[in-house]
C-alpha cells in the first residue's frame, strides 16, 4: 500500500483590518492567523509595532501598535502590511488631528498666566509691526493679539517683523489667554509665539486709479490725478466703502459709502488704528498711537466713515485704517461733528429711507498745517470737513443735502439749517463732482435743492 503526503497550503487570516486612534495616540492590537513566518511593515515613523516579526503558529498572532500624539489639526493615515510567505494583508491606521480651538472658544477661557493654547486664525489687520499687535479672526469671531514673537520669550523681543506676516495670512501660535481693561486678548505681558503660517491674501479690498462703477455714492474719479481709489467690501462681496487717497497729503480726500439699517450691523468698537493692506507703510500714516505734534498743535485721529456706521466685527476693523483717518480738531470731533454723524445714522435708519448715500470729505487745499505719524511722515491738517448726502426713499424718490464745518472747535448740540448747503454749492466750494451716477435730469434737480427749505431733514 502506498501513501501520498502534501504540504499544507499557505494561509493568512486577518482578524483586524483597521485601527483608529484619537489625536492623543495610544496602543491597540492587531491579530491574525498564519501558518507562515511573518513580518509587519510600516513606512511611517509616527507609529511602532511590537513584535515586528514571528514564526508560524496554530494560535492567533498579536502585534501591539503604538501611536504618539498628533499635534497637527490634520488627521493622518497610513497602512500596515502583514507579509506571510508569499501572502500579504493590509491594516489601515488613522489618527484624528488635534481639535482646533476656535477664537470663540479661546475667548470663553478664563484669563490664565500658565496655560498655553494653540490658536489658529487669519490676520485681519496689523496695528503695530514692531511688537506684533494685530487682529486674528476665524468663522467664530475675532481676538486682539497683543504681541507675537518668533520664538517663546519672557518679554516681547520685537522679532515679529522676521516672520514676514501680512494681512490675509493664516497663522498658528501658542498663546496665553489674557485680559486688558476687561477686553480679551491673546498674548499680553508674556507674548504669544509663532508656530506656523500659511500664506494668504487680503480679500476685502482692491486699489484702482479710477472707476466706472455705477454706485450712487461715488463722486467722479480720474485716472490721471495721481490719486487712487481704495475699495473695501463686506465678506459677502458687497461694497463697504471707497476712499479716494491723496498720496501728497496722506489723507483720503473723500470716503463714500451706502448707509442703511442693514449694513450698520451689530458688534463692538475694535479701537485699534491699523495699516491699510492695500498700501505699503510708507504710503500711508502709521498711527498705532495718536498723531504727533507737527507745526499746528494736537489733533484727533478723526474717522471719515464712522466706526459706528459699521459695527460688524470684521468690517469695523477696517474703519480704523490709517487711510480713513484725518487730523481733526478735538473740539469738533467730539461735539458738532459727532452730532452730525448720529443724525446721519438716524436719517439712514428712518422707516421711510431705503438707502442714504454718504460722502464724507476733508478739504486740504491751501493748508500749511501738518501733524506727524509714528514714522515722522507729514500729514496735512484739513481746513474743513463736509458730508454730502443723497437719500433714496422707499418710493425710489431722491433728495440731497450737504453740510460743512471748519476744522475748529464747534460745540453745537444740534444740526442747524445754517450748517446746510446744496450739493451744487458744496461742489463749487471743494471742487468735487458728486453723485455722477444719477440720471442727468435727477442729478441736476437734487443737487440744486436747498436742504434748509426741505422739511424732511429737520422733522426727522
């Protein structure tokens, strides 16, 4: 009698085909059954296996997989290859990224001098380029960063400029959660320090020499007058305001914007005077602190589009650009001019107003007065200020009014008819052609109106 013997076929049976780890890492096992000598391979250093090889067995083989912490916000994935003779099996391994701390969640933390947080967001505006003071935002809100350094430091070593950060970049930092006068800040007495960045770009503005946009608030512009139009938008792409920039005098000759209850919004005054991303620092006033005395005394950093006309946090920042500031007499800025600003908002929010188109301007021709910015650049002190208003009512009818103030103390507590003039009169006074996008016949009619004779402006 003859007997035949045959070799048992090679086999590999994986009990585990996938592993999933939290960002904190840890250890888990994979198990498999094989009648062959085996090894487990992985090309990624963020995990280890033990043992990494073994012999055939009738029992399940068990291999421990150890994964370290994942400090990145990005999840990571790899594959383990189990090789048994000529057979292979694969086990997928994934690890979650570190949960991102949102700006809102950071703001909700308690002030703490020892707990460090990783915070990521986009730079919205930069107030101080030496110390690294800027606004950081994400989809949940904004926070002011008081000091960012290249590496961890006990005090601010002014290394921010080495980082090459600009508005629009996304930056990740380690920071304490601090407060100043009740306002939440990142950084503080102990500055934040840099981790990484992703280059980006400023998305809410563009610079042009002139425009043919048919926005009703726009005065005439020219491509040959040496001035540029700085156009700023809301995050949804709709227009916020436009500023006509005078490089010689370092002021916007005028700032034009639509105003209604819908675009005034809600929020808080950000209160930090920052650089406009559309211009280099040498082409605009650098005003992290008040104007320095030039040849004409001290002046306020006066807004042209008021902060209170744009409360939404992301666009309120942009009302504090140096290009929206002019040297304004404190006795005007805090008194009659403020009264006029409040009145303009009330007219814009009136139940019968559809939109109020506003041009706020300053007049610098003939002025020999100047103040200094933080870099020592001369900024011309205007001789006067004006507002040109075009009101469209809910029935699509138009009316217009203008107001003029000399740049000196004015303590008036109400807006009076003697302060008003027609648009035609204002055009002759300041040399600006207003509301050029109205139909010609409508423009002629409304610009000739004497607002002192129009009851609506005084009864509302």
